[in-house]
C-alpha cells in the first residue's frame, strides 16, 4: 500500500473525486493512505482513537446526504447511520462510534467509501529480540517476542488488504569494495509489513546488533518503539579473489589467447585474496585434478606468485574458514593451461639494415624451459651463444658485423612437456654492410 503525505494537524481531510471528508476532534493527527484500486475504497485513514472523532462532509445537495457503516463482510451489508448525523451550515457531520470498519457517505448518486482503522488495537509492543541457536553459515534466525501483528482493511467486496506498517530491522554486515580492495561496513535495513515470532536474515559478515523499530505510524506521531538484540558474533566467511598473469613481451614467443590464464611456459601468476572478519584459516590450493581430490601445492599466504612450468591443465582455488571450522568459503576455480613446446628456426636474416626488419636472428618458440644455442662460422669457430630463447643474434662477432654467407647453429633445449630438442641448421646472412 502506498503511503501518502502525513498532515500534522488535528484537522485531517480524506480527499475523493467528488468531495471531501474531514476528520475533526481527533486525539492525534490522522495518517491517510491510498487504498488499493481494486478495493473500491477511496482512502484508508489511521486514527489513534477513532471513538467520538467526527467525520464531516459538505454535500452537493443536503437533502440527499446519507451515511452508512459496513464491516469486514463488505459494503453489501451496511448499517445506515443517517439519523446519527447532523447538518450544520450545509455540512453533514457524523460522530464515529466504531473503528476498524468502513464508512459510506452517499451524496445523491455519488458514494464515497472510507475505511477507518482503530490504531489502539495494533499498538506495537517489543518485549525482546534474541539470536536463536539454530543458525548456519548462510542465515541468522531472530526470536521476536512482542506484538507487531498485521494490520488490514477490507474492500467493498469484503476482500482483505494488508497495510504496510514498515517495521525496520537494522544491522551491519561487510561489503567488498573493488576500488580499495577491502571489506567495509555496510548498514542494512530490512522493512516488514508485520513481524512474526521468527525473523530470518542473511548471516552478517561482521559482529553486530539487530535493532528493531517501528512502526511508521508511531513515527508519524513522533513516538517510538524499538528494541536491540544481544551482540551477534559473526561466523559466516567470505572472500574476494583474483588471479593475474604477470605479463612479459618477447617478440619471438608464440602468442596465445591473452584472455585466459597460461600460454607459453614459464607462466607467472599472482594470486590474491581479501577476506571478511571471521576468516581465520586461509589456503591457496594448486592441483592437477579439477576436483581437488589431491592437492599438489598449498600456500597459506593470502597473496603469492607461482610459476607454472608443466604442460597441460593446472587448477587453483582459495579456501577460507572461521575459527571453529563450521563455516568455509571456496573461491571459483582458476584454470591454467600451458601449451606444448615448440621451436622454429629461421634460415636467413639481414643484420645492420637499421630498419628493424629481419635484422636479428631469433627462434620462434613456445614453452621452452631450458635453451642452449651455439652459432658457428664456416671454419667451426663459435661466434655467438644464446642461453634464453627470447634472445637473438644481431650478426656481430667481437663487436663487428660478420660478412654475408652461411653460418650454422646447434640447439639443445627442453620443453615444458618434457620434449628434448637437438636441432642443427644453416643461417644465411644477406646484405651485410660490413665485415670483420
């Protein structure tokens, strides 16, 4: 039900399409609510004490004004009250003798339907709110003792409609903030039309108290009813994790999909986890088994860097738990794929051209862990040696460019997949600009 503006005077008006019903002689201001359109009711009016309050209506024709009252059974069963009403200065006035019922003012062929709520029957009483023992890692059950029952009105057909009393339960939890990479306190508010004896909420991630207050009608009358639970000790755990591959750029390394983790070994990945307050136990787990039935490597640090060398798939996840092991957290599984090894050797290049194109001899490689390349001239003299597959030969020997011609390489290497390479071949240098 939608709540309209509250009018803080002792003269309240329920407006309608064809006229106005005015409340006078009320002990407190009247709270006016819009009724559900399907109810046939024009307004729902909440009175602290409706007895002896007056409803007045200025009719179009004072000769045709009639008043009726109906109960929860609907407007088909009415009691005429016209004789109890008076007309003063062309205004019809009816003294209310009963609340929690509907009133009809009939002005010729026009009818206005108003439901009057006797709030005294619904005054909330909060005795206690306690934390129940049957909580789990996902939820907390609160035991409420008191009275915060449902408030209703009835439409012209007798159908019952709930009135939202807007009880408020406040407590704190934690929320992950991506910008600061931390968990910070978040204030939670749950609103209820009415309160049953048990309230269930998502388990907070920090120690907190539960404060229940309301309802909105007491608030409108500047009155309060509230209660606070004993302090709750958080047991639920949560974490935010990420895995980031440390980038490197080697122009001759065979590229892979950079949207996934892995590629050409060795692959360095940084793992990091941020945890909520109740977390005591933390562990990163690395396994070749996607189900983690066996764990190959364990890291208790929340942040670390690991190098992946083995060809194939490897899996990583983060596990967190509270002090007594009753609640735990498992992160998403990170899949790392290391590609099979490969070496391809060019047979020609043009050193000394200063154009940056094909001016250095480099192998094209993937997932090579050990590499030893020796380069010889035609007389068998070793003129260059490379220990890293990312390195290249610029066509120099003792600081000077070698002459054009044929040179020879011998490569001994080992891949991440265990493959051993023994490679030999020619290197043709063309367009060299100087000789030694």
